[in-house]
């Protein structure tokens, strides 16, 4: 090799060593998408500073406000897999003397995650019973449920199992209380996206950049969170509602269970004679009074109320909450 | 509109290295589907238009250069392809593939083809802007005649390294989200399917379709299929004698 050749060889070696060294030191600070806290918030078992309670072996992100011994309102979030962040305006009930309890259901929000195979409807209703038992200070303390969307379905499933245990029920747009109604409503509410729409593109194009196995919760939750950036315009919301984390595995597991078991949560509702406050929104094009009448028909004593200037997630937004709060408060006060 | 932050040496070096890495690592829907039976030595340039389902309704175009490596008797086409999905904001998301395909062996009109591509992808929605460097490697075996072909393909599309930059909307949801470069495991999908096409004069029309599954072989993308219809126009260079392949029907 001549002198020029040797110099070229040495230069290449130096450049290669520099690139390798830079890559190595750079990679040491690189991040992993499946690492807790990088792309989605840590859950209660990953971050001990989060307020939590242990119920039936699950560490649930939970908070309670208001006098501990006064009538309790347990707030149930939507999803399945959502969280209670968007329902925090309901804290106002604590100022009216109620004990207001929030919790993220297992696998949802900031609560502990569980594998797909661990989800059963009985586990979810038992968990609600556990939360009530945790916060209840005496057998005479009244318990009200305020459920929104999936949370209203869960509340109805619980009342269907335990008609005598709940002293009042506020339901906000449950998709349905029999599974076929749930499927019909979900299908209707997401029918605005065509195959060439931005929302469909946003959801599907991502699949080539991030993939996650069933056990890789961080990746799946993050992907699912990104899907929510484009919401169906049919729902009529004032904007994008706040959340912490969407529990993908929980969501998929509960829908799979529904498809397999086709539950009917109305079989014992005729035994629940207390008046139910049933709220539906003016702007949700997939719902409406007719659907509200159909879904609530299992209850013998129902007051239907249309929340004006609001969409499906009305408790999250100013107009929706301002229009519904006085009605909810009056209802609870009448049963207190 | 979000952009890549190009102001650090580390970032630049990473981009270059990732680009180099993807060119030598294993790949999805080929940027161009070629009828090797009609590709003559005088067909030096291949222009391509395509449309189909590629993780969304997508449209693409490409250019390929055909190398006549007589000593090896292995036709090689180096090409670049650009595609974008439909939607409201068509410039937010796109994919560029650079690489090539080579017919490694041919016997009785059956070709054994390998294709290797480096892939640059961009994705943006209201929550995040991602750029990704990846690779796309495929193996294709097919029966190629001057006027038609049918082939099977199997490949792996890997997202190697990605940069995330989140919007203020997502930072309201999660203020602690960490922007920056993320390294493997990012994601990867296998794909397998069929190709078929019809050729005449300088024109190829083709169809490819198949299934996509994630790298764990258990989960799938939201739509676990791909499909593409495309058109190639081969430009002949003067001074080359037409090959037998293009003369014999």
C-alpha cells in the first residue's frame, strides 16, 4: 500500500472510531418506549406518591373529598379503560356536604395494570363493592353512584346484582344495558370516519412505527392514547376531554368479554324502585331522547334530563357541567 | 408544524448512522414491483405510480435505475419511492424508501429476488410528531414471462429508531412525557402475499396484496392487510439492443 493509501486507511479508521464512540455514548442516554413514565404516566404501583387504595389485590388510584361520614357519591368513569380525571368537576358535590369518591378501575388510568385474562365483569363489580366498603364508615351511610358512559353501565350492572345496596343512581349516557345496544351505540358513534379520513389514517398509519405485544402495556396504552387525538365529531363534545392514561388491555378485554358473554344488566332492575336520574346530552348525535328512553326502560322509575349545549362527555366541560350539576345536586338532596 | 431539531451533532450523527444501519439491515411493500421477464437490458429507467392500502389508503410514486451487470448476470434495480396516506393533512405523514432489488438466480423463468430498502417515515397527529428510520427486506420467488408474471413475497418491515416530539395538547395530558430519540424495541411487522402483473411494450400493470402481522406473530396491525395496484413505464436507452425477453411474447 502506498503512502496515500495508508493515510486514507488511517483516516477511515479514525472516522469510524469517532462515529462508533458517538453512537455508543449517545445510545446510553436513549429512551425506550416500553419504559415506565416515558410516554404515559406511571401507575400507582410504579409511583408510590400517587393516592391509592388496595382493593381485592389491586392497587387503585383513588381519592375522596368531603366529610367522611356524610352521604357518599362514588363516581364511575367511562371507557372501559378511561380514568376519573375528566370527572373531577364533580368534586363540587363535596362542597355541598357529600363524601365524593373517585377511583380509576383496575387496569385503567393510574391504577395497577393486569393481564388480559384477568378481566371478568364480576371482578369489576366486586371491585366497586370493595371501594364502597373501603370508604364507608357505617352501615347507615347512604351510597349513591354517579356513572358516566361505561361507568353508567357498570353502575347499572352493580344495581342489577345488588338492588338494595344503592340509595340513588345518576346515569350519564350509558351506551346500552344489554350488549347488542352497546354494540349498536358504539358503532353509531364512530361511524363518521371514512376509510380516507384523517382520523382513520391517524389510527392506522401508526401501526408501522410502533407495535406492542399484549404484555407491553406502556406501548399499547400510548398507541391508544394517540388514537383519541381525533374524536368522533358525532359525540358533540365542546373539546378534547382530559385524561391520564387509556388502559388498552382493559378496554380490549372488556369488549371481548361482552362479545363472548353478551351480558344483560337489566334482569333485576325492576326491583330497583328508587328514582333514577338519567342524563343525556343535546349534541351527541348518536344518542338522543329516543335512545335514552330505550336504554333506561329497564328501570321502573326514571327521570330523563337533556343536558343542553353539551355532548357525550358533558361532565368534563363547563357548559355540560353547569347545565347538569344543579339537576344532579337536587336529585341527590332529595334522597339524602 | 413541527420539524426535526437539527442543531446538535449527536442528532446529526444518529440520523446518519441510522440511515447507514437501515441500508444494511433487513423490508414491506416494494417501492416498485417489477416484471423481471419483461425488463430488458435496454430498459434503464423505470417510472412508477401506485396506490393501495399501506397502513392507510396510500398513493405513491417512484423511480428506478436498471443496472446491467453483465459479469454477474444478475439484474439489479436501484430505486427510490415516495408515498403518502390520504387524509386532511397529506403532508404530515409520508414514507420514503431507498434501496434496490436484485434477481439473484433464474432458472426456467423462475426468479429468486431479494430487495433491501432503507425507510424514512414521518407521522403527525394532534398529539405527536414522529420521524422514524427503518428497514424493509423482502424475498420474492416468482414465475416471470415477458407479458405476465406471478410471484410470492415474504418480508419484514422494521422501525429501528424514532424521534418523538409531543404537542402542547399531549403535554397537558401528560406533562412528564419525554421527547427525543427512542431506540429498539420500536416495532416491526412481517408481511407475506402475492404479486401478479401484465406487461406490454414498455408498460407494466401489477397488483400485490397480502397479510401483515406484528413481529411477535400474535398481534396484528389494526388493518392486517396490504394491497397495491401500480403502473411502471420503462424508458429504453438508445444504443442497447432489445433483449430477447422483450421481443418474445
